[in-house]
C-alpha cells in the first residue's frame, strides 16, 4: 500500500477516526455521554475506559464552542468542526 509522505495528508482521516471513537464511547456509556455534553474538552481529556483520544489544539478549541443537549445535536455540531 502506498502511504502519503506528508503529515497533513493524514490529518483528516485520523481526526475522523478520533471523532468516531469519541461518539462511539458516548453511545455505549451514559456517564461519558453526560460528561461530553456538559464539558467536551474535559471528557475527551479524561478518555474512556483506559483509552485516550488524540485531538490537536485546534479541534479542542472547536469542541469548546459546542453546546448540545443531545448526542445527536453534539454529533451534528461535531461534523461541522
């Protein structure tokens, strides 16, 4: 398989993978979901079930702007980030 030789070429797929992992954790765990809706940056910094999430400072800044009361609304806003 041919791999891109620039780090920026891989940023979007890796970011999407991390966002999917975050949403998956929120779907299966009520506590993590509540934390994510109340304070996304702290929830992500704390990780889930021993797993950490790798987001850059730009994504973390954008997460601070999300205001959602449901996971569906959070996911909609996250996809716009």
